[in-house]
C-alpha cells in the first residue's frame, strides 16, 4: 500500500505531509487577510438589517458603502488586528 513501514498508528502520507507543513496544529492563522472576503461578507450580512433600520430608503449600494466604511474600522477586520498587534 501507500503507507511507509515506519509510520505510526494509521497516519497516511497526506496526514504526515500536513503535519510536516504545520497544518492543523490549531495555532493562530499566519495570514488572516486570506479570510478577509468571507469575514467581510458575514459582517455585511449581519449589519445589513441594522443599516436598513437606521437608514430606511437607501439603495443597496449605499447600504453596502456604509457597511464597508464600518468594516474598515471594525475590530473584526483582520487587517485591523494586524495593525493593532504591530502597534504594541
């Protein structure tokens, strides 16, 4: 099979490769900016009903622009987390 003789307790070549690359260790993400698009979409989905209540009658693009302005300052934005950690 594709299992080396010296490998322990059912690990496969893929498992060993992931472990060797440091993946799946549960440590903090070294590149949070890669998750930024998904985080922004989640933030937008959560904020859209709030913005519609606070500013009724705007067009969708106007709501999204306001939400983006909030996103740029939000502590949920990974780029703000990076800047905050660099200032310390």
